[in-house]
C-alpha cells in the first residue's frame, strides 16, 4: 500500500506548553504556556459577550515536538467514526452501513456487513462504534445509527458480535431507541462510550427542525440528550431523573443541540462533550448529571438566516454555560483526550475533529478552563469527522472525503 507522507515544517518554536490535569484536590506541577495570538481571527457572527474571560478566542499555542502526518488510506467511503480495538487495530464505520477494520499501517479489511437498514441521507447512517469492555473474549461491538423505518428515523443503539472471520456482525440487536421517530435526516448526534462501571453514555441530537427543537428542553423524549444506559439498554440506577414524574429515566443531561463528540478526561474521568451549535455557537461542555445545557433557550449563536434565536439571550438561571465556544464555528465532530506520554506536551489535551473548519483543534485545559488552542492539519482541506488516540500514542483521524490519517511523533 502506498503511503503518502506529508512533512510538517516549522513545528519547532520557542513556545512550550504542558497540560497535566487538575484532579480533585491534587495538582500536578504545571508550566504556564507562553502564548500566541488567538488562532481565530475571523469576524464573529454575533456581538454577544462571553460570560467569563477565556470562554472564546483563547490564546494560541504551538506544538514544539516534531511530528509527522501520514495518509494511511484514501479508500474509505464516507467514514463516520474511528475507534481503537484492544489489539491496536482500528474499527471504522462507513455511513452507508458497513464497518471496516484497519491496521495502523493502513491495510483495510473488506466491508463488514450485518447491520439493519440505516437512514444514510444527509447526516444519518451507521454512526459511532465502540468495543465492549470484554471485547477480547466476547467480540461484541456497540454502535449508534440512524434507524430507518416507515414512521421515520431516530438515533438507535445496537450491538453485535464480530464474526471469527471478521466479515460480518452477527446477531445484531437494537437495545435502545431515542424516541420518537421523525421523518428527517438531521441531528442524530451521536457518540457512544463505556464508563468505568461498564455502562454506556450516548449523545443524541434534537433533529434540527423548529418543530422538534423544543424537545431538547423536555424530559419526556430522547431528543437533545445525553443518555445513560446499561449494556442491555436499561436506565442506569441512580440516573438523575429516575424519580421525576414524566421524565425518561435514562436521561443524564439535556438541552443539547447536536453533539458528535464525547470523551472522558483521562485523569479526572469527567465527561466532556463537543456540540454543534447554529451559526456561531459551537460548544465544549463539561457534562454533569441532571444539568440543563440551554438549547434552544440560551445560545451564543444565531439562525443560519441571521435571525435571532428565541429571546436572543446567552445566560439564564438554571442553565449551564459552555466551558468554551467558537464563533465562527468549528463544526466539531468526534474527539479524544490524549493520555499517552509519547508526546508529553499533548498529555491530557483534547483533540476535536473540525468539519467545515477543516482542521483538528488541539485544546489545552487547566482547572476545567481552556487555556490554549492550536489548529492541526489545516493545510489538508479535509472535513475531519473523528479523531482517536491509538494504543501506540499516535492520533488517528478520518475525514468525510475518505481518508485515514496517522499523526505521530517523528
């Protein structure tokens, strides 16, 4: 297989940053970053003022460790997610309803089938994938997808066993549906990950339309939520709305628009989310149980038409502020925290795939605030759908255009 290697120049600079996390009452020795001007210089879409200093347009930083970027493959068909398997290989979903397995050198399996029919129009399709905690013995994979039915579509969660010859997902079973069905193909979310107790978090979208948007603020439906379920699709005991009359017991948080990134901080184990906003309000949120994240009552964005959203307010009592927001937008896809020490200055940094922005955002956090931002691979002209840390300490990213990238220390 031919490898396309793209050398990065100018990676050495006088700027060094260390991003070891703040964890509960313990702090690690941490250097303050020497900063650059903010990476965003474009005209914002609104004149809204941030709620606190550093909530948007934070100072820039620059990686000092030499690294290289390799295009491992350009043969994927509309990939949506990339995740690491226990043996170090990569599982990659393709929107039309197939799974591929890739080696870290770029060898691709044939398309793996066995899924129900998906609604792969526009933003739908076969979406996220994650291995079960016991994958090495069970070979079980969990997926999110846009389920297609005569009633419409919705975000569904399913599981199935990777066959011994790795050409099929066997006995696929739907374990959860974010009801109700709706006949469009927009804002499904949806990322899925296992927590330390073996339960599942799933993000859902509010399905985009003005008709469905208000459901993000209501607890009787699965739209615009973070869902917390068991591996069999049942609500997790202790969920915040278990005893709330009229509320779905699987709901963990609400008031979300269209979240395509979920990840646990490697030190604090706190749950973070990247969330697509409207025109001018993509967000990074720290997810807490039972909290309301405001959509579409508060927002730092406007409608695509330029009209004000709702009352045009950015803050309201009882609603959470984003830790960070982008205006103009990042269009955040999937994301991963970097926990390896192969590139020490990246440790505990967050990497988010940018779609319309066509770069990967490196986000440096300290005390649950963003203190630096860098744009990686901005010269590639690709829509970065997802990014994942491999077991080798490299980052792997997939793009809407069908590429698989490896970003690794030289």
